[in-house]
């Protein structure tokens, strides 16, 4: 029976002869653990960032109005609008009320200019700018917001155009 020869510089039965494969395995194990840790940490960070980015925030009247207008005027997403309207107003009615007459070529920007808040309701004044083919129209809207599982929009009144 033929025996394996030890690596050069070691004698048969010498503990140093078995060390290189053990070191290699240990090193591979450490590298595998580090990679697995990176994957877990990366996944956790990705989840937190995604959660914060897509989070529905109805914590204040201003935030609820901004997200409602983003969903309705910019995204035109009835499902997203539904997250910001009160129970008395259907999402499709809300979308029609704020996006009527606007088409995809119209660029809309908005900003909440003031908020009058009481315990369970608020009125936000919003400046809406619609731009199409180089022409801009600036209007003021009054948005009614109520506290229902956070702040939700219950109505929009168009106060008029600021253009001469």
C-alpha cells in the first residue's frame, strides 16, 4: 500500500502537515460569514430605505395635503389618492375634482402656503401652478382636511386664478 507523501519541508505525522487545509477552511468560513453578514445588512438597509420612501404619512395637515396633491395632480393615481381622502369623499371624485381639464402635457407644481388648524380639522391654502406650452396659470385652492386615522383631505375649493 502506497502512502501519500507529506509536503516538502514536513515530516510524516507532523501536525504542520495538516495545518494548510485547516487554515484554508477557516479562511473560507470567515469570508462566507462576512459575505452573508453583508447580504443581511444590505437587505435590512434596503428595506428601511424602501419603507421610508413609500411610507404613507398623514401626520400633519400639510404633509397629507402635499401627498394628496402629488398623488392626484402629478401621478394621477386613484389608488394612491384613496390613501389621503376622508371616508365621505370617494377617491375617483377627488381625482376628478382636482385634475379636471388637465392632460399629460400640463406640468403642475404646488405648495402649501398656510394652514389654519383646529383640533380635528384644518384648512390649507395651496398655490397651484400649471404650465403648458410656455404659458403658466397660477391659482389658489383651499383644501379641507380632517383628522380620521391621521389627516385626510375632504374637499377642495378653487378660489381663483392669480393671473391678470
